[in-house]
C-alpha cells in the first residue's frame, strides 16, 4: 500500500480480501477476449475489397493493442493465481505487441517505485510541449521506433544508462537473449509468410496493430500525463470512468490510481477497491475524453505563456 496521502483506513484484512487471486475470472475474460479477436479477424476477412476493410483492421488493431493490458496484469502476477499461466501469456502477448516481458517487468517495477518522477520513472510521459508534439506522440511513430531500436540494441547486449538503472546486471544477459528470441521469431514469421506466399500476417497483425496502437497511446497518456510529478499516488495518477467494453479490453486498468495504490490487487477486484477508496484518489468522471480535454487545456496554457 502506498505510503502517501492516498492511504486511507483500509484495514489489512480488507486488503487481503481485495488481493485474493483466482484463475477462474481471468480464464472467463480470456475466453471472451479470444472470441472478440476471432470476431474482429472475421470482420477483416468479410470486408476484404470493400470500403470497410480499413475500419475492420482498425477495430481489430485496437483489440490487439490491448493485449498490453493482459501482459501488464500477468507481469504483476495478478491476472491468474498460476504464475506459469501469467508467464506464458505475458510472452504470447508481448510477442504480438513487441514488448519483451522480462525487459518490461524491470521497467514497470521502476515505474511503480518512482511513479511520474522525472529522471526516475522510465515510463514517464511528459506533458507535450505543443499540440504538434501531442499529435506525434499519439501517432505512435516514436513509440514503434523506440521499441525497435531498444530490441535490436538489447539483442547485441547493449543497454543505455537509463536501462542499466532498472535492469539488474545479473538480468541483462537474459534480457538480451529474450530480445534475440523475439527478433528470431519475427524473422521466422516473415520467412514463413514469404515461403507460403501469404500476406495474412500483414493484414491480420502488422497493419491492424499499426492502426490501433494510437488508441493505446492515447489511453496510456490518461494515466499520469498532466498530473503532479510528486510521490503522492493520490495525486500523481489518474483513474478514468469508462464504458464496460473499454473496461473489458483494458482489464479494469482504467482504475489506474487504485492500481498504483495497491498493485497486488487483481483486475477483478479493482472496481470494488475503487468504491472503497472514493474521495481519496483522483478520478476523471468523463472518461478518456475528459482526461484528454484536461491535457489539451494544459498544453494550451503552456503554449500561451
């Protein structure tokens, strides 16, 4: 539990109840997610050579981009009670979205330790300095470039000073091997596609993910951007109230302040924890759009200075 002003009278007994992990709830959600992926894949197939082809790929890509939410939960070992299921799914999700799990595990630990603190939080997203920078960030161009460069660099055993600050020396060889495995896997998919004369990976994976990732970038911005860059997790993190379909896709990570308040609480208990902590954490009641209105207002105020 965070040692800051967000701490309330939640007892240890209550927190233990909130933190109970189970396989069943995640397996049910995972089953529905697989069905949704099947449906969006079917939509691409059904709309080939029609004007709905690109919208279908976009919708499919938004779903694929949200595999990050499942990987995130698995790296916290809260999605399932079983650690091997968490580990396996983190690898599968990470491969599809190019987020190496061991690297992400260490980076994300540092993010929770130094949430929204400049120079310490490796996942920190600064408030854009202009509307142009805001659009560029959401476009995901720099995001994909950064992922690719990092993966290639790590595969050769090279790490930046920032990466060395959160990846222990004893873990770097394993992170490097993981990066090599990812690159080899992508190479195998590309070679197999060429050998089979198939462009399925392009239209059902690569292009949709490129189209859908900006939605995930916009969502990630709502978590901390524009919040005070201080240690108080009741203020430096933003929760957002969103629709049921979005809560499903993001594995309840819209309750992000609650997640930072108690990272050991599984996704299925976050709505109850949200109710318990009402008034203690920062909540945007107008959802992602409301959060971006707030961010845009702050950018406007900055550029007007």
